[in-house]
C-alpha cells in the first residue's frame, strides 16, 4: 500500500485527478471505477478543469460506478445517476451510453447484480478505481462484516451510513436503506485503486484500514491484499496513524528515486 499524506484536502483531490488523468492519457479507452459522496467532488472538478483546458478527453472512456440506492429512479435528484451527471458527466466529452451505474429498476436483484459483474468483465475490467472511505470503514456500500470476496449485490445500509448520508436528503424526503453495490471482491479485481480520505472523522477508519488486521469488520482493510493501491490522505485523516512519519519519509525517498 502506498500512503501519501498531503497538507490539505485540495491537494488530495488534485493528486487523485492527476492519477486518473495519467491512466486516461496512457490508455484513451480506459475503464474508470467511480465513487459518489462528498470526498470525490473536488477530484471531479479537477478532471473537468483538465478537460476544459484541452488536456484530457473522455470520448473513449467507459465508467462503472460503485453503487446506487435501491428504490430511487435514475431521475430522482438524490440518485447516484443524477449525482454523476451533475458532478462530472454533463461537463466532459464522455458518451453517456458508456457510463454505467448499477441501477436495478425491477426486483430481479440477483439478475441486475450478476449483469453488472458481467458487463465490467466484458469491458476488460476496471483500470483505475476511485474510492472514498466511510467513517465506519466501508468502501462502496460494503458495510462492516461484508464478505471480503463479495460480488455486486444488495446491501442493507447501517444506521451510521444512513445518518452520514442524511445531509443529502430533505427532512421529509424518502431515504433508502438498501443499496446495490460492487462487492469487495469486485473492487479488488481493479488493476489500480486510489482511495481518498480527508477530515478528522475518517481518522479511525483510516488507521484500521492501513494498520489494522484484514477483517470483514473493517471492509477497507481488504485493500491490504491488493498490489497496486495508493491511499491519499490529508493530515487530519492521517492523524491516528502510528507510522505517520515513516509514510512521509517513504514518499520523500520515492521523490529522490524518481
Ligand atoms: P463521503 O463518503 O465522501 O461523503 O465522506 C464516503 C463514503 O461513504 O464512501
């Protein structure tokens, strides 16, 4: 696991946008795995800026999002389809037909889940997966105790996740308690993974992910099993790491080597 600790949230976002752009610039038909939530917003702004400056094109890129609420139509303002359209897809030259969200519009949840897995494989797998981190250690909507080899499926959201995400819903609005999500096994099949986490409320989940045991109770700890992961943190999110100074020193050595 490569651990990059940067002074600010803005620098974390800029690093992630750079990493994603580098993959697209190397492979114009790259397959991206994308995330929703508050953390990736500035990364998406960074990608949009690169596109507007003429240095990045998405016209051959394909995307797969991690998850979607069950019970919201894609036209619902709080659906992750609308989130992605508004925060990224509407501002870049991507073919919207090449953007995939694990929507399940009928009640054949098993069928929708296995179709999503098949679609990812048919397109050669994910070249780079962007992840946020839940304060309970989830990645996608893989809540604590999710199987570390799970595939796309329906998950019941924890009370904590529902509370954390209630900020996106009006008080009277229906907030789903079920979601369809790529599994941890699905995420681990990605060729590269970049996880970004910022703010003090992530420090416990970050410490468990990096320095704790690999355990289903800390879903992000499964990333320790992947050979090409970079975790990008601001100082607050990194503040509980026991080997904080070592990670800083390692990055300094890496710069000298390059
Ligand atoms: P956040 O959510 O970026 O809104 O903090 C992260 C997550 O739940 O994966």
